[in-house]
C-alpha cells in the first residue's frame, strides 16, 4: 500500500482533513468555508518537465553569452549578466548587485534545478530523496522566483548600468526573451501538486482523455 500524507490544513479556516488521492479533474474544497484544498494536477507533469528542461537550456544560454557592453576608463568590453553583477559591486552598488544576483540568477536557477530533480524521478513513478523538504523549499522560494521579480532584477541591472553599458542584441538577449516565456509557465506550477503526483496510483492516465473513477468530482477530503 502506498504511503499517503496524513493531513491537509484548510488555509481559509484552519480545519484539518485526511488527505486522499483525487481523480482526474477533481478539486477538493473545504466543506466548512469552501476554500480550495487541492486539485488533481491533470497533465501538468507532462507539460512542466519539458518546459523546465527548456528553461534550463535558455538560462544557460542567457548567462553564458554576453548581454551588455560596458565602457570603463575608455575601455569597452562585453560581459554576461554575472559580469554585470560584479561591475555593480565594484562600482559601490553592492546591495543592488546582490538583488540582481538573487532575482535573476540564484532564485530562478535554484527553483528550476529543484523542479527538474523532482519531476524526472516522478515521471518514472519514483519518489526522489528529500522529496518533502524540497517541495516545502519550492513553496518558500515561490514569492522570490515569480516572473515579475525576475524581470525587475533584469530591469534594475540595466537601469543602474545605463550610464556605462549598452545591451548587446545577441544570443543572451533572445534567450532571456524565451526564458521569460517559459518561466511564466513553469513558475505557475503549484508545488502542492507534487503530493498528488506522488500518491497517484501507478500508471494512472492523466491526459485530457483520462476517465474519472466512480464518484462525484470535487468531493472534499475526509475529515480527520
């Protein structure tokens, strides 16, 4: 028998329920206040893994190729976004450099790596080591990894370097454009769906043609 997470707490009224697996297209609501407790991830797992891999490829291109051309003391050189962070720090803007580093490199890369680490084993119906800790880490990092925060970091870097740098219209710039599109889809993924993926019966279909098991969809989880 598969291990099932013990409980789920309603974010609306703090009621506690025993978590049960959901059928495709099912949504569980709190019978007390109507707040959504969980929903079946559907085909999210199939879509999110290739999008995560594509985002990692775009992230690598965006950070390996130069994105800005900087002029310092009469010398011009092209550098990557990481190099721009170093320049910001050298120019006495360490807080700005730290902000740009965290929002454009560290947090997005960390979230993408955690997603890939979790999704690849789950695609083979295997629960990876450290599953619970990493899912909680994903939920904690989510506010810092939103696409708006990512774009804000890029914008801050460009504005702060505007007096000494120009954007290079090359592979890194176009990779950042593509990364923005893929990250929008990837970061919309709800980390809570990992629990339903983990405890889904082996081989269960999750595509649009999947058939529901008997029973009405959207039945709330059994109270603990």
